[in-house]
């Protein structure tokens, strides 16, 4: 009998601790579940959307059209020389202008002038003479330059690239 009382005394705190932990985990689980239900509800059924009137849409469209009517902005990069890939070694001299969508893009391009030149030089260093000899090659080079420059511009958009000097030796 003394052994039974001893075992009950040892199991009592273990049972109460296990019951307490089960209760704590159940409460935490319900709280997390309730938070998840609230987030789903607030982002779907309970979400309030801004009501757009026809007048507001017309004003936004007019502002956008006015911005586009200002016309593109040109940014001239300084001429630079770089080597082409392949043998025999060839040198290319390029002077180009970037056509940017707006003045905000122009300001960003001016600030990133050296980075823009670096991207173009890296691109040209991977090209061979055969890659850029033809008109199609030059058009592909233009598209690749536009893609590279738009990749690191945040607000500005390069619409086109114009070569004013393109010399290969």
C-alpha cells in the first residue's frame, strides 16, 4: 500500500503537467487558427476597395496622356571604345543616345551613367565581329542594350537606342 501511494504521488504532478501543457498548446493552436481565419477574411470578403468613379478614371487618363504627350527625352552617352570577343582582335567605337520615356528616367540615367556604360561594355565584350556585322546583328544588339539598361533602372524606361557612331576596326 505504501508503494501505491508513492506511485500515485509521483504520477500526480506528471499528469497535471501533461494536462497543463495540453491545455496551453490547445489555446495557442486556437489563437493561431483564429488569427489565420481573420487574415483570410480581411483579405477576401472583408476587404474594402477604393471606389473609382468615372470622373476619377478620366482625370487619371488625362494626366497619363499629358505625361506621354511631353515626348521622350534623349540622353547622349559619351563615345567609348571596347574590344570585341574572338580573333582577330577587333575594336569597336560606339556613340549612342538613349531615348527615355520621361524626364524622371533621364535623371536616373544621368545618375547611373557609368553603370550604363559598364553594362554596354560588358555586352559588347561578349560579342564577336560576326554577331554585329549585319543589320540584324545591330538590331539585336540594340534590343539587348535596352533590356540590360531597363534591368537596372528603377523608374526610368529606355524606349530605344540610337547609334550615332558605330565603327569596327
